[in-house]
C-alpha cells in the first residue's frame, strides 16, 4: 500500500486505544528523506470487526496535524500483517503514526523519523544491536537504550536502530524438556504449530512455525517498545532461517537441502520486518513464493553457488542487500552473508582430517587459510602438503577455487557502492565479523599437558569472515587499492563486544590496517563466555585460556578476553599469581595488534555518532539479561566504553582512540586494571 503525504489536516474521528487488538505492536523501517515503511499486525479476534484499517501519519503525537491517511486491509495470506509506504514526507523530522480498525479501535502510537537530505552535515546518530534470544533471556537492554536516549537533549538522540541479525532464534527450547540452558532459565515460547524435533530442540518446518516465533518475540515489551520508538533498518544472520545455514542448506541433524524452508523463512521475515527489499516475486504488501522442491545443491559454480533451480529461486526470492543514506555523513551498505555463501571450508569434507580436537571452538588458522584459498594462495603456488599434528598431510584443495561469502553478483555491487559513495562515512552493515579472534596456542607453556596440532595460531570459530579468508583479503585489498577511506564495518553475531582495525594480514605478516570494525554484544543471547562457563570445568589443563576464578568465592571471569588480546602465556601467568601485572608482562604483542577492545561476555547495545571529523562508537554493556525489566532503567549498567575513529585520507592509516570508559569489565585489562 502506498500513501502520499499532503497538507496537514485534523485527525480522524475519535478513536479509542485498543493495543490488545494489535498484539505485535507497530513498527517502521528503512527511512528515506521523503518516505518510510509503516507496519502492524491486526489478527481476527472473537466477536471483533474485520476489514480495512486506516493508517495515519502525523506531525504531532496528538494527531492534530495528520499529513497522510490511507486504507489497508490485513490478509490471512500475509498472516494479517500490513506494510504501508508513506511518501511525500519532509526530510529529517519526526512523525507519529497509528492504525485504526473499522470500529475506531487504535493501535499503540508509533514514532518514526525520516532521513535528512544528502547535503545535511549535522551529526548523525543511531544505535546498532544484534542477537535477541527471548527463549533464553530478556531484551532489557532495549529498555536501557530507551531510558538513556530520553534523558538526552533532542539534538543528541538516536534516530534509527540498525539490527544486524538474529532478530529471532528458530531453535526453540521448552522448559518441560530442558529447564535450563547454559545457566539460563528457559522461557516458554512454543510449541511450534508444526515443528520438528531435533534432540531437545523444536525447529520450524513451515511458514506457520516461523510466524509463531516472530509473534512471540514481538510480544516482548522491550522489543515492541523499541520498534514503536524508532525506525529499524534490518539485515538477517542465520537464525532467521537455520543455525549455520548457507544458501538453502540447513544443518540440524546433518546437512540437507531445504529450499521450501528457506522460502518459508524469507516469507515470515518479509511479513514481520518492514524493509525495502527486492525479490523476483515481491510486491510491497505480499510475498509470493515460487514453487520449488528440496533437491541436492548441485551444479556448483566457481564461487560455490549452487545453480539448482530451486536453490536459486529460494535465495533470490528475498534479497536484502541495499544501501541507505543518512545525510552527508553516512551511507549504510547492507549485505546478506548467508544466502549466497559457499559452504565454509572448515565444514567441508576436505577439512575433516584437519579438525582440531581438545581445544573447544578453535581451528588452525594456517590450515584454514590454505584450504580456503585453494589455487589462489596469496603467497604463490599453493602448498602440496599441510603440516598438521606432526605429519605432512596432502592439501586436498590445491586446485580448488576460494570460498565466497557474498557471491559474485553481490560482491560486484558491494565494491561499486564503496567505490562511488559520496558519504563521509561508508558503514557496512555486516552480519558477521572480520576481526580475528585468535590466540597463540603454539606458545603453550611446556608444563601444560596439551599439544596444539599446527604451527600457527588458533582461530576462534570459522562461521564468519575468518572462515572465508581469501575473500576477506580480496575485499580489504580492494579498499586499499581503490583508495576508499573512512569505512567501518558494524557487526553482530558474536555475542561479544569488539573494536579494532581491519588489515589483510596479521603478524607474522605485514599488519597494515585499511578500515575499522565495531562488534556489538548480544541483546540477550548467551555469550561465548557463558558457553565456556557452562561447558568447561576449571581444572582442565587448558581451562586458564578460557576461564579464571580469582578465589574460590569469586565469580568466574572470561580469561578468553585475555587470551585473544595478550596470548596464552598471559593467561597462565594470571593463573599462577593472580596478579594483573604478571599477566601483562607475559603479553605476546603479535597476537592482537588489531584489537583495541574485546569482551567475550558482553551484552547490550552500541551508539554511533558520525560527523565530518570522526566516527564515535560507544558500547553500552549490561549484566546478563536473565531477569525482566528492573525499575526505570530496565537493567543496570555493567560498563560503557567509547572509541573514536578519526577520518583519514588516502595514504593515511586509520587509528582508534579510547575516549571514554566507566564501569567494570572483567579481564579487559586496559579498561579496569583492578577487576
């Protein structure tokens, strides 16, 4: 539905508030200087009046100056959701909106903002978030965001929220089957209407299942309030479809093609997330699914993309890659990093002989680099063998092509957007990270009874860009060679806070940064530290690399923060003496020259301010969100830390400055030496 704004007029006939008739609230998305998409869901209810809704957009909260009014009818085929594009609006200003049914019952009032014009050089401010699992936690960091923002002067408040994926988690635990998960109390949001069982999990099998999950998540008061206050700009990660998915392949109880499930996931996302997306069969209001079958992903091209017709139809049915301007200072460039990616080499049969055992969540970085590069090995001819576990094993991919996360078409578009953007800051909404999380297991103290099988670093997880190192290098080389400056990637997925500089290589290679990256902690999903705390005992030989308990009565701390910034010897020094000074004295400076900050246990959100001079990014961290809203602020503050990325010109090197810090952050030594 399209609504065109005109001169302001008085509001409609008297209405009465009836938010219960709109149980998922309201939302808006993808603002431009003259338009924005408005959204709601109005399902049928017993004894209720069905039919068209009236949507109103107003210059004031009391709807005395209504500038747009239109009629839209919820339909069962779209799960009773409504999407309305309101055009003809004024740039850089707030609007209020509501939906009214045929007997005068109104939704809650939403507020949205239009983007400023491209010549507007005023500071641009927004928040970015990721990973909100309400099955295992509470979305209370949103409450803190709302309260903190309301306390600021109007000119300093955020104008939109960038959501970097995992808006929902399709994997559902039930407290009847598993009362706790990673130390969290499981909350009931199921059962799914037609879901399948995978162990203790329920997983979707139809669009009705995905819709059920979105309805449950949008019933959360903190998520719903945030969506009513700001326009959201969204990309997806993996859990909007399937854990560790790629193209239309799922990986629950073994990998298998799932073209129909990919379509179902795309349809539900389209219905519940207001966004300006494209697709072969899309209309503004409706997702029209093509007919596909669940066939093997064969006919794979050089980028790892399967040309099986159903796979192509499914992944092209909804394409979220797009760019949006916010004044003179920001161009947001958004990519989808799952739909067109090849299978990660670390999960392929070729990598099976090189699987690391005994070092949870870590892979051998040198092996992944060689296997992923295939015949395009950056150092010349690909090696015929790989040294692993004390033996020389044949390189099974020396004639293969490198893996691709973006796919050829999207990668060409992405490079062109970077090269031609006229915005001061090119901000990549990038659902998975590029900053390496690694440590030097090759330097384990002699007395530790564990043998690292490779000659290089241990790489934490391979499901992100570090599992596609050849294409990662290609993109960073392109940024350098094309002279693109003032670029930063904004990332979710990792359930951690990171700030650092991106370079094609780390030591022992030449560390030459070309961009910056900021990774936001999860809203509520358990962190990497929580996973380690739940799974690993404290008395294993390798435990000091993951966990640290200062005293028997003290809580466990994330030694992994120390490991990925300072190396394993720092962890064992801390274990031996408990003295921070001894840990710092054992630092290996080659482990992480790229990292300015890393907290593997962080939850919360991030706030960005972009000006002509600099990009300022503040991490606002909260304790584990294991309880519902606590008082006015929603959840206490754990710490806040801000970094500044000054603008740079061609030939200069980007640099990060710490500009603000407060609170306690365990084992982030330069933030809280006394922790």
